[in-house]
């Protein structure tokens, strides 16, 4: 991403500089896994702050959770961040993807519970909030990751690779033992608003056989919430579901980018000959 390609919903933004929100904005919704009503408030933040979650239902400094990759404590069915005090916040992936896609580097995210609202299951509602709040350019350079050589990782039959390139693009392939999905491929280059237009509306979905697992993991209120959300998803056509699954995976990839492209990234597990932070 060294060449500062436009990857936002507002292509005139200078991606060489950091950005925050112009004003505060919030929303309320239901947590998919907890079933609780939760409110979030997005607030402007100074340069080099990064994305910081603040649990307003917790007391003290321990309520702050920076969105850094080393703070990922769980990734089963959703991404959960936690801090050294054991405070966590779950289902952050869609908001982080929206922040990255809209080039928001610095923001405080106040959350009234342990999980962000699921909204419609995509990043689009958060993109809408960011656009309503407005974006402000800050007087500080952004820090980018430049990939210096290819690296490959394979775990349980799943593979991912990172390669040097002139911009930020993602190629993705999935294969499911399902007639509705099957094998699909997608390639997208994050330029000129493609995040908003081609990725942000991708919705999380699953299979009917996964419902029992969700019900076993959920509280009674969360179970009702999950089932209602599943009923809404089931109304989608097969064609839409196929496209959604492909794009949803890309959205999750972008979530990783949102964490790594923090003003103060940490690379304890990444060799310095693979990536370089600029400037």
C-alpha cells in the first residue's frame, strides 16, 4: 500500500496523512452473541492515537482496549479484543473494516457493553455513520506497511500469502461442500471507493447446521437474537448468499489491515526482512 492508493468511500482524501472524524456520532443495536442492546459512540481522536475501544460500563483505565493485533484474544465466530486487565470487546471486525476502508486512523469507540451491535451483519452501516460524521485530515503522516517479500502460511488446509505489490489488492478463493456456494474466486483492488461499493455491504452468514452450536454458546436472550437474525438472513436469495460469502471473507481480511495499520504498529512476530513500516 506504499503508493497511497485511494481505498476509501471518499476518493479525494489524502491518504498520505492521518485522519479522524469531524464530529461525534453513535448508534444502538443488538449484540449477535449476547443478545444485549448496546450503544456505541465514535469520537474524534488526536494524531497517533489509533483505534481505541472504551468500555463505558467498566470503571477506570482498564476499560480501554487498543485495536492492535496482539490484543486479539479470540476469533471463534467473531473477533474479540482484550487488554491486560481482562476487559474484552467482541464482534469488532465490521467496524474495524469500515474504519480502514474510510481511512480513519484515529478514533475513540465508546461501547456500553461487551460486544458491538451486529447491525445488518455488514460494515455498511458503520460506513454510513463515518460519512455522516465527516472526515478530517490531520497534520501527521500515516504509517504504511510495505511488504518486502512473499510469505505464506497454511493451517488446517487454509492458506494465505502476502506479496509485494504497487498498491493494496486482495485475491480470495473459497470452497464449501454446499451447492449454494461451491467454489468461488474474487479479486479486488482497493482504489477509488471500491471498499464502499464492492465490499462494505457483504453480510456474515452461516449454515443451518451451525445454529445448534450458536444456541449452545448463547445466553437465552442471545439465542432469541441469533434466531431472529438468522431468519432475516435466510430470506436472502441463493445468489446473494454466494456473493456475500465471498465478500465477507475479504472484509475479514481487511480487518487485519485495520489493526496493523495503526499509528504505532507492533511486529513482535513478523520478521523485519518481510515487512517495513513507512515513513
